C-alpha cells in the first residue's frame, strides 16, 4: 500500500508598463494565484509470475488571475481602466489498474484499465476601474462549466 500527497501554491504579482515611455500609455497590474493538491493511493503486488498496480488519483486546483490595466486613450484624452478577474476551479479523479503476467522469462502479457473524470468551472468578470484601481462598474460577466470523462484500456505484450 502506498500513499502519495502533494500540495503547491504560488502568488505572483506582475506590474509592468509595456510602452517604455515616461508618459502613461498602458500600465498593467496582474496577480496570479494558484493552489493545487493531489492525493494518490496505490495497492501494488507481486505474486510469482503476476504483478499488479491499482490506484485512485485525486486532483483539485484553484487558479485566480486578476488583471487591471490602465490605458491612455488619445481619442478620449484620458486614461481608461478595466479589470479582468477570472477563477478556474478544476477537480479530477482517476481509478486505474494494470497487471503483468510472465508467460515466459522474456515474454509478458500486460492488461490495464483507467477511468478518468474531470470537471472545470470558469468564472470571468470584466470591470470598469478608475486610475486608483477601484471598481466603478461591471462591463460584463460570464461563467462556464464543463466535464469530461474517459476510459482507457491497455493490452499488449512485452518482450525483454
């Protein structure tokens, strides 16, 4: 029996002026945040000419991207601001098993099956902001969710 656990996160601010000029043409402030965790449980074994590996794999992630940009509009002769804030949540799990049977010392038969299911939810809002990066209104918002699943069989021979 084996258990493997992992957790990771990052918080990355990015503040840049992509015009390279002293006057404000465009200034962006982006903040990326991610947290994810995985957990895997395995049951492995060897019995004479037969060996196997089975398991359950779990994955969960949250990814936030906050993007504020201030752009000088020549047509309006002022700075226009907008904030684009999004969150993506992902949940996935997989069940799997694979076995190997030694037919001869050099030839083995391998058979396995994996089932995976994943769900993603995405939320996005575009805000109007002022030059102090304060929200002054909502331009639009959207949300979408999607799920996928697959079953992957494997059968083959291995010669060593």
